[in-house]
C-alpha cells in the first residue's frame, strides 16, 4: 500500500517521515525516549530490538526460553540467527515507504553487515545514525533510577529523593527491568564499549554519524536531534 505523501501528524511533507534512522547509545542514554519522540513526531515505525526480544522472551517455547535466559541471566547479546529473523519479519511487515527508527541495532560489526544487507533487500538504506552519548558514570546513575510503568509503559528516571513508585501519567505501578541490576548494567555497558563503539566508528567512516550530547534534558536532546536531521 502506498503511504500518504503527508505526515500523519502535522500534514506537512517531511523528508524525515521516509527516513531510515538508527539510534545508538549506552544504557540510560535516553535513546529509547528519543526514538519514541521521533516516531511520534514523524509517524516513523519504532523498531526497538530490546523490546521486541522481551516480547519473544515471554513465550513459553524453546526460543522464548532461550531469549529470556540471554536477556536476564547471561545478559549478553542474542545470537545473530535470532536477530536476523526478527529484523526480516519486521521489515517484511512494513510498507515500502514507511520510515523507521531502528533503536538498538546494529550492536556489533557482524550485525552491521547483515543489517545493511537486509535493508538493501527491502529497498532501504541508512539515512543517519544518531549516537546519543553519555559517560559511564551518568549511565550507571540513570539506570539505577530507571523505572517504567507496568500499565502504560512510560519510562521514568526517578529523582534523587523520589520514593513514590507510582506513574504520574496513569497511576500504574513503577517497576525496574529484571536485567537492570548493577552487575547487569556493568556487563551491558562493557558490551557497548567493546562491540557497539566499533559499529559507530564503522558508520563514522561512512559519514553517517551525528553525535548528540545525551547529558542534557530529554527535550534539549530532542531539539539537538531535530537540528541535525
Ligand atoms: P535493551 O532494551 O536495548 O537494553 O536490550 C536488552 C537486551 O536485549 C540486551 O541486553 C540483549 O540481550 C538484547 N538485545 C537488544 N538488542 C539487541 C541486538 N541488536 N542484538 C542482540 N541482542 C540484543
């Protein structure tokens, strides 16, 4: 089906509405929040690999149990064969002209290769890679306080003295992710440094990367992203 020429949100025609954006950043950088804001503003599909894999992990099947174990026990990256599969299913589901913000993929050099190839097979190419950068200290600090609402799924970073685990949007209960333990965060951050930073360097060589300072407020970060698109 051919997509309307007009943005579903503001009825203007934006080049961004048709783009394939990749957003990468360490845990707690706010890349998920920024991906969501971009998706809402420009009618992009938000493909959050961590979230897609958490859905798979809920299945009571051999695959579901394997993904659950990787995400919550070993806290490593899922193997390429699984990621390749969910990537193909998602790309196959999308209309040709539907812009996408890919959140959290590719995370290593192997993935970068087949990600570009898969996009090519579906007539797509990466238009921009947004790297939301924060320090390791900031990442650890934020994730320790990262909660999300069980009901509406809103992501919340609690303030220093905040004891109230109730969602301000819908009054649902705020919970932490199972893999957000101190040891889990350390492990995922070291994977980011060792495996994902080389991906950013790979795309930097292709002049595709815009580095954004993720230490600012979510709105300021979003403004900075809009400036480079
Ligand atoms: P995230 O929600 O981005 O923190 O991802 C949570 C977990 O999902 C990671 O620790 C990995 O186990 C898995 N995951 C997410 N994205 C990928 C990916 N691109 N490749 C492999 N594993 C992934």
